[in-house]
């Protein structure tokens, strides 16, 4: 404790930590690299997952609810003109940082974030000369009706704008490389051992195909919201305004916001649909971790060189190094994202009875894994762009592994009815690292088969034993085009 106390005194006496941030600098005092080191890569995400963004979305939902409420034509509710509607909407269309700060200042007094939003809107209605409507703001609602509508909206919009474009740019970059390397033969490695050759293009296409499959699932996931009063039953609405079908109203209101209303809830969203979204994003990230590791390995095998960027340093000690930092950065950020996605997906759907407050603090971190994913995607885009194929190395590895054509030879011999062809090739090749073109051809020429079959086998090489290439796949059966 003495050591810690001394450190605290030293920092307090010798160092002044003043937050410093503008559009051209990194916030050096930020705790999270999302808002510090990588601030220039997460600015777009901040438009949806910051405290400011959450407040703005809350204001939006409150205003739209007020307008929908006053449009029910209930005998208990005042009517509202289109001119008044336009004025009311200006409360969120003109919303800015100063507006959010006003709400935060009110929150210091209320110690309740959503109530501060309600008071702000009421003050704005007074300022617009529309004070007659202010007591209908937040009518019959609980805070989670607002939060559990605002958060799915900002998550939907944030993924669409701050994540999806980068994801598709990565997918497109992978597909472009698949096309470029469609005819490039490559030694495959199963269990880390030389295996039947493949094409580099197909290996890239595997990741493109996997990504698009998950993107399709992502698109199909519904966006749902909780909206039903204090414990989900529209209690206050039903008892106070008796001439409105509030179940139909709630369904219609949420549908107008572009979502589906959860029919049966407690006070809060049960978050199952959000957990499904996090799981899908996590699967996408897992695929990209797999891709990052493969690219790292190909670079280490010298299958790819990396474009040298003027001024960059690969090592503080070894001047020659050009490290695969973009793929390493991507892997690290994807791992961070998945750790948080996993926690969110397992935690948010669990709440004591009708609700506890744990979801409130946890849900504020939704932007964290989205931001880490965004950083990773941008690193992958950069990393892929720097890859330069080293074709001679791929050919060298193929030429050194003539044993891989044993599979082809033994299957032709099976076709020809030769006795125990697998065993014959196993005796020749298993554990024998010295199989060459000459030794393989000597084996073939010594077989008791007709000359046409020998000629068929003699033209097989590690370079041409590659199966179907991408351009041979039917267009309606493969994403490759």
C-alpha cells in the first residue's frame, strides 16, 4: 500500500492529465484504445454507440411516441395539427451535442437518464409554444420502453453504417483475390503435412463463401423491441385511456419504427433476438480470425510478400523485417470483440424476475465489440491490399512434394482393377521425403498396366493435380462470378 500511495503522490504532484482531443488528434488520455489509439477508425461507430447517440435515439423514440399517441383520436387525448407535428419533430432533427449536454446536466439532479430526457422534451415543448402536450410525454411508459426501442434501432443503424460496409469490402477483397489466383496451384497442408494440391484461389473462395453465408443469416435476423409499459402489459395505458386497443397501437408504433414488437415481456426486453445477432457477428469474426491466421501462415511460408510502405518500421531491432501486423491486429481485435459478444449474448437474456438493473450497465457496452470488429475489418482491408504473390515459392513447394500425386495414381490403379494399389503407393511414399519426379515415374513404368494407362499417369504432376478450378464451377452453384 505504501508503494501505491507513493506512486499516487508522484503522479498527482508531477503530472497534469488534461483530456485533449479534436478532429486531428488522438485522445491520449483515453482508457480504451477504441477512443484513444484507434479513435480515427471508430469515429463512425461513435455516431451510433456513444452516450450522445443513445440520448439522441431516446429523444427520437419519445417524440415519435408522443406524435403517435396524439394521433390515436382518443376522446381522452388532445389532437395535434401537422404544423405542430413538424415543430415537435424538430426537437430531434435539431438535436446536437449542446442538447445532449443539457440532458446530462439534468441527469446530475434526477440521477435518472431517461427521466432527464423526458424533462428536456417538456422544456422544448414549452419553448415551442406547445406546452399543452407536455404531460403526454412518456405517458404510461417505463424507461425500458424507450431504451429497448432506442438500442435495437441504434444497433441496427450502427451495424448497417459503421460495420457492414467494411465487412462487404473485406468480402469483396477476398473474392477479388480468389479470382486473381483461380489458376494458381498450391500445395495443401492437412494436419500441417503436405497434402493433395489445391488452388490458392479456391482457398480464398472458401472464406468468401463462409462469410456470405453468415451475412445472409445476419440480414434475416429480425430487429425487435420491447414496448408495453412497466411490466409489459400496458397496465397504465389500459386503465387511463379506455378507447384505444393498446396491443394494436404498440404493434403498429414499433412497426413504424422499422422493428417488430415483442408480444410477451417483463419490464425489459428479453434480449434473445439481440443475443442471436451477437452470435452471428461472433461467427463472422471467427471466420475472419481463421482467415487472418491462414494469411499470417502463408506470409511466414513466403507464399506472399508484403508491399513495403515508405517510412514504416517492422522491428525496433531488426531493420529487415516486414511483419504481418495487419493480420495480427485483426486477429487481436476480432478476439476482443468475440469475448464481449459472448458475454453480452449470455448475460443480457438473464434477469431476476421482472427485471434487475444489470442489463442497463451491460447494454451500454454494445458498441465495444462492434468497434473492435470495425477496427479489425479495416486492418484486413489494408492487409489484403499489401499482399504480393510469390509464385516461385509455391511452385518450389509443389516440386518438392511429388509424393502428393500418390493419391491420383492409386485411384487410377483402383479403376484398372490392380490389386492393392493403396498399399503399393503407401510402401513407396509413406515417410519417404525423397520422392521425386524420377522415382515416381520409375514406379509407374514398373507397373503391370497397359501403356495408355501409364501415359495417363505420367502426365500427372503436383502442379496440375488440382481438381476443379473456380472458373469450372457452375455459376448458379457458387458465389464465384
